[in-house]
């Protein structure tokens, strides 16, 4: 498995926005993102400058239909 970069929630949101996701709503500390004609919504945790946990990030990348390499290119 490729290594995941250490990213914050805000950095992940910027990367997902580059592939067409947009913030639908903010629910507490989670930003819910959606994309037209995409089956999943992404719930990205934003906890200040704290890096996201690797399992959470890996699942968000998979749900977005990206590979880790594609996600790293978006950063």
C-alpha cells in the first residue's frame, strides 16, 4: 500500500474540491461534501491543525473514487 501523506481536514477539502466535490453543509466539526452523480457523500473531519487519522483519510479517498497516488497529486 502506498504511504498516505499527513494532511489536515482543510487540506483534504481543497484536494476533493479539485475533482468536483463541494461542501454541502457543515455539521459540527465535519464538512459534508457532495458531487453530482456520485453515490457517496464525504464527511471530512476538520479539527483545526490536527492531521486526519490514516484510516479515515484512506476511506475518504476510496469513497471519492480516487487512488492514493491521485490524491497526492491533488495536494
